[in-house]
């Protein structure tokens, strides 16, 4: 059978849709529950997860509770010093070097805590209103913290060298560091790179969704650096739930838009994470529901997690292609706060 141009296009779209559906089904079937905690009031979801090894890591509930992973499905509750504080970002370079930024539930200052393998200790207190969204932990004496959602929240990039904290940027927001001379951050429609001496910013405004009747302005909402020539960012409208969301990519020479989807319309500032196969896991939203999306080969696909679980945080398990996802699963009563593993 010979297809004309329209037939070829239709066949191509059908093939892409079939592939996306198959990928979604495959991704869905691989996720399993590794932690389930009764969801007290219905609002205590697992707000942040960080994997530190194949069977080690941390899960932080937004009521201030912290759980340390000690086995495949074994966890223990550990006293966390940030009482009544939600951990909004976390990072680690090993099981004995974990960092967590906690925001007081009453809007008090953000505090950064360090876990040395035996206890949590206060490492830094940031000003009231500081809204940390990302931590890049490169080593015990090499930590980068980034503030601001790209929509609201305080800006700033700070670096810890083992002795002192230095403010490296005052106007930039969420970011990702590969090394002290390869750091990425963003502000509005600009993406900036730090080479260890200075920041160089470029505009990606033309790659973001254009204005429309319901769409006023766009901004970059998150970024992750996987290699010097492999950096991803997401962007969307400044008005939550206006959509669509876009995925941008830097190949070492310049930025391009690699995907656009009306399915995710509000990226909440949680970390983008490599899927280990050339794509990304994207914690985002559809309307007011937290969802997990996967970017792969030019397509963004919503992943249906077991039991209809939500996802607000994802962390790659070191040395594997597996991930941890934190969120909640609502069923009988208030449901459970859960961590899933792919």
C-alpha cells in the first residue's frame, strides 16, 4: 500500500501515539510501593524524597516527619530538627551526606540541615521568605542551594565550600550544578550558566509558549544539568493551570524546544530527574492534581501510578535506572502517604 503525504503523516502520528501509550503502560506496570504511611489529616503527603543508594534514602512528609530507608521496603522514623517544617528540597552525595531545606509551616525562615550518617544538624538559616527549590550536593564540602520557583519566592544561589557560605547570585532562581565551574540557574525567561568566575545568561523567550487569550507570559520553571552538553529545562505560563508546558534542551551549543504538551500545566519547582534512558521524569500537575510525567524522544506522557497515587517529588537511585517517587494515594478515608519505586 502506498500512502500520500497526509497518509504518511497520519500513520506517523498514530505510530507515535501507540509508542507513547505503550511507554506509559510499561512505566506504570513497573512502579511498586516501598513505603506507605497513614495520611493523618489527608494533607500529609510525602513532599520530598532523596535516594542515597539502592536501598537507602529519605522520605519527608510535609508535616515535618522524616523516614530513613534501611532496606528494600524497610523504613524507620527519625527525629528531624525542623519541627512543624516541610522539607521542600533535598540532595545527597552518599548515605552519610544528606542535605535538606525545610520551610516553617507558618512562613518562618528556611533552614538547611545536614545528616552525617548519625544525626541531623542545622547548617544554615536563610532569611524569611526564602523559598529553596533545589539542592545540588556534590560532596560533604561542596553544596549548592537555589531559591525561587520561577513564578514566586525569593531568589538567590548559595554555595558551601566546607567552611563558609557564599551568595553567588542574588537575582537567579532554581538551578542545578554539575561542578563548581558548571552551574545552571534561571530567572524569568533567561537561563544562566556559571563557569566558576561569572554568569552568562541567554534568553529562551522564543522557545516558551507564546501569548494567547488565556496565556499572558511565560517563564522557565525548572532546570537539570545531566552533562556539560546535556541540560534540560521546563517552562510554562506564569498563570498556573493556563498551560501548555514545554521541555527545552541544551546540547552544548544552544537551546531548542524538544517537546510541548497541554497535559502538564504547572510545574511546582520539584526536581527534574533523568530516567536513565535519555529522557526525564517530570513531577508536575494537571489542573490541581499532582502527576508524574515522562519526557522521551520528543513526547511528554502522563504516567498513571498504581492506585492513582500522586507524585510531587522524584529522585534517581544511584547506580541504577530506578527512581523513587513521593506523594500520596487516596482511597479509604484519608488514604496513605507513599513512596513508590520504578
